[in-house]
């Protein structure tokens, strides 16, 4: 697990989240004929030349590396869609636009393995990076407001997997600090809890009336 030197590591490493993101479905355009693939995760195919079909991202990358297909980028990765998302993210300081849960991992994998299938790849990459920066800034701004509001919970909708993984440990530490400075009694004290359990005697178990033993 990544970040073991950190006393408050993220739940998953970036590689683990990317591995989970590889199960997202994506369209490919095969350039060969092949029978269906019967795998543990499901059945994919049959494959026919120039006939669009859906497969998991990991399978699309494997076929792409072998020159067996072209990968069709998802519609949200177009310049028009990303530009609109970026403008909407900048206009609202509270709401987060709906994006695929693994949009960071999907885009990164496509940039690495399907560069020739992405029109205007440099512009697309720049827009996605800008969207990530704006969203992270909005998360930080939202967390700063919790101290004044003395909130007991964090509710942020439409975060992606990577954003949740990065924010989660910070949110936990931040809320615990807010409670500690505002209402220390709300923070569980492990030492106090262990002492109370130490001196608490368990109630004797009632097994009913015992039958006297027979004399030998």
C-alpha cells in the first residue's frame, strides 16, 4: 500500500485506483474478425472489422497494443464537452459537474496508450488538467468553510475516485481537529475508554439452578 510512511495514508494508491478504472467500458473499432471472448468478468464480442463494440478498458488497451483495434474516446473527452464542463465548474463554487467516477484514470490511460485515437490530444489534456485543478480548489474552499459552520459531516457530490481518495484522509483529520478545538467531549478518548472497560466487571452468566453432584 502506498504512503505507509504517512500516519494518515490514502485508502488506495494511484496504481490501485487506476487498476479499478480499467474495468470501465469503452467503445473500440476492431480491424479483425474474432470469436467472442468468454472471460470471468463477462463475455465480449464477437468482433468484426469496422463494427463498434464495447469492451473493458483493459481489454481495449490490450487489443490496441497488438494493433487489433482503434479506441473511440468517450463523448465527454471532446473539446466541446470539456470546455463546457470547465466553464460550469468555474461558474459555480459549490456544485461539481457530473463526470465519470474514473475520469482521471480513463483519460490518463488513453493518453498513454491511444494517443493517435484522440483528436487534438494536447488541448484535451490541457482542459482535463484545468478541470482537475478547479475541482481541487473548490474542495479546499469547501473544507475551509466547515470550521466556521461547525459542521458534523461532509457532503460533496459528484467527486471522482481519485478526488475522494485524496480528500478522504484530510477530511477526517480536519473534522477531528474542529471537534477537538470546539467540543473536546465529542472526540472519543481511547485511553479513557480502555480504562472504563478495564474496571467494568462482566456480569456473571446465569446458567440456571445447578443440580447437586451425586455422592460416590
